[in-house]
């Protein structure tokens, strides 16, 4: 195998190793993203598009050359007559055809895996970006949920405080109304007691007046009686004087 195809085969083996390494399930896309963004790889990847284009051109040229050789030796093999052609010549042509086919497979797989590697790196970077965005979104959602929960707790606390204040206010109003009623009742009781006292006093005064009126009547009757007696005496005294 010439140096050219030895290099292409080595490049193919490196590609296979890198593809297998990138497909390992226990290495997360975030880890690969950190590796891709390391200082050393950033220096290399700054010319990534240039390297990718150069290798694509080289592999396509090599792949085209391998196709050309396959067609060339396939045509030569078809042109040879196994009956008339020397065995060594036929074997030499078949060996060249085998090598050209081998080189075609090596170049084809190297080109294919180079495209696969490029696509894998892009997908891993995209997956790492999406993972980071997901983590940020989850963190924001958790913060929003915690803030909403805090607001709900504050609202519940305010509502409870408001209810307590309303209950306290209601109790104060009820207590104030009760105090007013008690004061009114006390005042009414005092007025009632005062009225009862005045009524009793009025009854006593009435009894006193009745007694005084009765005494006055008795005295008046006595005076009338005395007056009548005196009048009778005066009248009888006058008649005696006339008889004399």
C-alpha cells in the first residue's frame, strides 16, 4: 500500500475511533461542549471550516481516483481472455483490481465518516445548547414557581390578616354595641328606679294629702257642729230675752 493510501486508511481508522467515542452514551453532550470550547480546540476549530473543506476536497479527489482505477482495471480484466492470457498477467490485473476496489472502499468510507463526524459535532453542540437552555428554563420555572408560591402565601397571609382584622373590627363593633346597650339598659333601669321612687313618693304624698283632707273635713265638721251648737244657743238665748 502506497503512502497515500496508508494515510487515507489511518485517517479512516481515526474517524472510526472518533465516531465510536462520540457515540459513547455515558459522555454527555455538555461534557463534549466543554471540550469543544477548550482553549486548544478553540484554536483548531477557528479554522474548522477551512480544514473541513480541504479534507473534503482531498477525499473526493482520492475517491474519484479510486473509482477511475476500478473502472480501468475492470475494463482491462474484461478485455483479457482467460484462455489466451498468461496466468501471471491475469493474476496481476486481478490484484490491481482488488487494490483499486479496496482503495475505493477506504476512500468512500473515509469521505462518508468525515461527513458523519461533522454532523455529529454539530448535533452534539446543538444538544448541549438545548440542554443548557433547558436547565436555564427549568431554573427560571423553579424561580417563577417559588415566586408564585411566595406571592400566594403572602396573599393568604394578607387575607388571613384581613379576616382577623375584620373579625376584630366586628368584635369591637359588637362589643361597642353591647356596651352601648348595657349603658342604655343601665340608664333605663336608673330611670325606671327613679320613676318608681317618684311614684312611691307621689303615693306617699297622696296618702298624706288624703290624711290632711280627712283631718280637714273632720275639723270642718267639728267646726260646723260647734257653729250649729253656738247658733242654737244664741237663738235660744234670744227667745228667753223676748219672753221677759
